[in-house]
C-alpha cells in the first residue's frame, strides 16, 4: 500500500464517528451578531458562508449556560439558542461542515452591567478592568452551573448540532477553577482543582450521547508565578482527555485575556510547542490555535504531526473561501489576514458587528455589497491606495474594463506607509494580494502617473477618485527657526533622513501611528511621546494592544508626557502645556513628529463641473478623499463604488 503522504488541511477529518470535510476549524468568538441573547439570522448567514467556503468544523459563539452569566450585551444564552442552533446546523450541513455549539460561563471575567446581579467565581479575585469583586460560589451555585452545562448540551443536540465545545479558555469559569491564580479555595473544589471541570464534562457527556465533545483548554496563563504553565498544562490535558473527544489548545487568563488573540506584534504559531507536547501526551486529537493565519503554517503543523486540525478563525473572517481556494490550488488568491484585530475584535461598548478590514462583507452576509454588473463600462480609478485598489479589483471582477493610475511609483498609499510600523508587518501581504488580483483580472495599472482634471473630463466612462489624504492643519505655532516638524506620513517616508537627536512624537489621536513611531525612533535616540490623554494609545484598547503597547514603550525607554497639549515649536524645542492647568514647559528636541489628524487631499476637480451623461460620468469619491479614516472604511467605500458602476439609471 502506497504512503498517503502528509495530512493536508483540505483533507477530510474523521473525528468521533463523524467526518469533517476539512481539517480547518472556525473557532468560537464574539461576533455581536445576536438579536437579544439568541443565535440570529445574522449568525446563520455568517456560519453558512464559512461552511460554503469549505470549513470542516464550525464552532458557534459561546452560549452562557446560566442566566446570571451575561458578559456582554449580545452574549448568547443557551436557553434561548435552540432555534438558532437548528438553523445554523441545517445551513452548514448543506455544505458538509460539522456544527459544534460552544458552551461556557465567564465567571468573574464578565460584567454585571446587563444582568444587574453579582458575578460568580471560585475565589474573590477582582475582574481586571472593572475591579468588580465576584461572589465566591457556594455548593448550590456550582451545582446550578454544572446542571446548566447538561441542559444546554441537551438543547444543542436536540437542535441538530454535531456536538458541543466546553469552554475552559482564557475568559472561562472552568479555567478559573483549574488555576491556582484564581482558585484559592480550601474546600474540595480547591483541594482538587480539576473536580469542577470533570463534573462539567461528565454532565455534558451524559446528555451528549455519541456526539462530539471538544474541550477548549487554556495551556498557558502567561502568569508563571501562580498560573497554569505549558508544562503543567500537559498534565491537565492528560487528566481530562479521557472525558473528551478533542482538545483545543489556547492561552491567556484573567490578567492576559487578549493574549489568546494577539495582533501582529506577536508572531503566528505561538502555541505550536505546547500543542505538540499535549498531542504527544494524549490519545485524543488536538487542535492547534494561535494566530494561524497562513495556509503554509497550517500545512506545516499538520504535516509534522503537531496537531490533527487547525483553528483558523481570523483567516476565515478575512477570506471565507480559504479552504475552497486551497483545495482548488488557488492559495495565491486567498485574501490575507492582517492579524490587526481592528474590526474583528468587537467585545467593546460600541457593540460593532464582527467584520474584516479587507473583507467588509464578513459579518454582513445578510446585506452583502457584492452585486453583478448590468452594463460593462470603461472605468478610471485615480489613486492606488486601499480604496482605489479595492474599487479596481471589484470593478474588474464585475466585468468592467479598468485603468488605475497612481502618482507614486508604488501602490498602497497610506497603507504602504503604515506597513513600516511594527503593527503593520502583515500589510505588505495584502498589498501584494491586491497587485496579483489586479493582474489576474486584467486591470491596467500605471504608477508614477499623475491624473489631471482634463484626464477625468476626457474619460468617456465613470471615474472613481481615491486620491487619499494630506497633512492636517497645525493648531500650534512654529517660529521661523523652529526645529524641523514632520507629519507622521512624511516621517515614515524618510525615516533614515530624520535629524539625529531627541525626538518628540505628538499624538493627539491615540492610535497605532503615534505609538508605532515612538517605538521605531526609540532604537537610537531619546524619544518623548506627548499625549493629551491619561493613557497613551487609548484607541489600542479596541484591538487588545493597549497594555502590551504600554509595556513595549517602557521597555524601549520612551518617556511619556500625559495630559499635555502642544502649544508652540521654537529653536529651543517644543513647548507643551498642562491640559488641565496653566503649567508650561519646553522639551528639548531635534525633531518633532506630528501624528495628528489628516485631511482629504485636494480634489482633482469639482464633480459638479462635469457633464452628466446619464449619471455615469459623475466621479465617485471614496476613502480618505472623503474623510481620512482606516483601511476598513477605504476598502468598504471602494467596493461600494465599484458596485455602482455600470448600473443603469432607473
């Protein structure tokens, strides 16, 4: 018999008497797609799209097994999820994917804002962000939660799911009981920290029958002074493996929950070693998780026997067809994940729907923006940043003939500059993907080519203006002999040419640009970051990078001046004022980097001056040319513009 060769991610996966069509898992994550506390029609469309793209196992958003566990506003509650689970299972089964319902309880890592009741936990360890102290669970509370897991399993299996996943990950009550970090009890639930997990898994198995039982297990709390370490995790896995069919290895804890899903500052595959150790020690299949965003890394892990399957959640948010394209030999067409967390990390007070900066249809499958063209036309796209690139790609995909002109000698616009920041290390992957797609779709691309107003006027078809942004106005004074002032964009273009000596980074925005520039410059000079906020980089809280960024700045030796405004720049340096008082001081500087707000670039022409040829010659302005924002808005508006082209006026 011939050697079948190494396992591939597109291969079928026999697991617990079932057959998944691929060894790729779409893991449980917060989506905010719920309506109330139920699995909604938006969930159904979201999961169906991944199943249609070839995913092997779809794990639904974690449902709370007890009504007092209400960790975020749209958190599913198992008691209200039966109908939704039924619809998800039916939709995904049409494409062969297995559907697993994630069940959990967040314990003291949730919120009391929605339930207006106390949180429960094994021990009185305050929640990190709110500092709220949970109630120490009594025996009756513990019994209710164990029973809740059983009842939720019964509902899920009765709804047509193939199994359930019990959450013992970074934000779970099960992890809290397993860990010495959060379980300091002196009774039987503390003397044997595995007891709660064993009883939960036993209760689930009793209701599950022959269904698939997965365990999402924290294997590294990143708190070696008291928490679960990778070495200890192997022992935990060995003890719990006889009770389950599959183990998914994750990391993170009460003090490091964001570490389970870090941004691009953390190299992909951070759980490879511990996953391999667990896989070697247990008899059940083990799933690799940990920023596995690239097919090559997933294939390598499978081929080396590190795991039986790979969780590629963010990668499938970025491209739902990842498995289908891999199976078809079209891996180069897979839209890359930036590991940015900018729009797929949605557990915050704004309640945004999950989506992707480069794939804005994700999370909006009920109202997808992709529509077929009804009238092929010749399209001119001015600007080769994210908005222009996406407009050109989608227009060509819709059947139009497209010409894209870019004044710079390279494509990418502001995204190409952001790629030079530490947080933008994966942006070149996206820019390269756009370039390949434009070539594949036959788009004519001209770089180093400035479009003039006459070019737009003479163009016979529709025009998309994606001309980007320009430096914003300064609200501080600069004397004639002031130290040099550079905008963030200019500084990134000329990093090697900046004057030597102390640098001041002025960051009134609190986003990745100011923080990233301070990090970049701190290698060979003294850097001071000036912010009007109490905490530098406040917007990084949305992506989970706020605390890590503060640690990186400290390690790099960056001085931080908080609650300050910039008033003037002179020959002696930069004058700053206390935001809430009259105190002023001058900071010595050789250069000032202004990471402030930008403005739309000057438009090529007044759109109203163009002739109206059945509505098809009015240029469509998109992206930063409308208002400077993020890559996500640029891509979304570029796609919307492309879908308007060739549509006959009604």
